[in-house]
C-alpha cells in the first residue's frame, strides 16, 4: 500500500496530516526559520542551509529572506536564480525553475490544492500538481502561480497576476486571471536603454 508521501509525489489524493509528511514539513520550517533568522551579511551560512533544503540548485542563486516552503526537496532552481523578499513555495509536487529567473517580492508558487467538495476537504484530503518555470523569466510582485502551471521561456509576468492557465514563451502576461498581453519584440530589447548613457 502506498504511503501518503508516495501518493503526494505521484499526484494522487493524499492526507497532508500524515506523520511522515508532518515531520518533513517541520524539518523545512526549521530550516526556513534558521534562514530567516540570520543577519543579512551571513550569506554563505544562509546558502549552506538552502543547499541542504533544496532538491537541486546550480552555482549562483540568491534568496532575500524571509523565504518559506513546505518541503524544500521538491524545489529545483537553475543558474542565476534570484528571489526577492517573502517568497512562498508550497512544493508538495515538483517546482522546476530554469536559469536566469527573477522573482519580485511576495511571489507565491502553489502546487498544493484542496477538493472543491467540502466533505472531502474537511477529511483532510489534498492533491499536488507540479509547476514549471522556464529560462529568462521575470515574475513581478504579488504574483500567485497556481498548481499545474507552466510558464515558457523569456516571459515577463506583471505584478499582481494570478496564473490559472499556462503561459507560452516570449510573452508579456498580466492580470487576474493572468492572460497574454502581447509578444515580446525586438523593440522591447532596446526600449529602456534608448537615449540613456552608461
């Protein structure tokens, strides 16, 4: 018979209050507490804890505390990852993040969901669906990414967006619910730097 953890990781309904899962969440909470309690100059110490917490990572990454997650081991981050203040990742399923991804403050990534049916919800059932974010993505402040969402490469997600559907590559998207506004163009690549000297 499959354990609740095995059910969770295979995207089947599971009971989150299971003792094994509860113990693993406490471990992640303790690690996050340590990360968030260190003084800002202790970056190496913070990264050592993060390396033990995360599922996989590359050489360069930076988290501005506070940071919170459910388990940690389901989070995979690429090269040059940056998370600003107050990132929350409910990683009951895999959260795969590509290279050169930037998260503004208060970004929330949710893989966990609950039944619409109140009876099942009250019994403690949950489900979890993976989230994937491509390369070269900038996600604005106060964005919510819901279970099962995929964001393509080279995207910008506007502040305050709530993602309920996948976002293709090379677009600017925003809103609640988040929708594609337009494709990113060659003009966008030079817009900010036009008539500016460095």
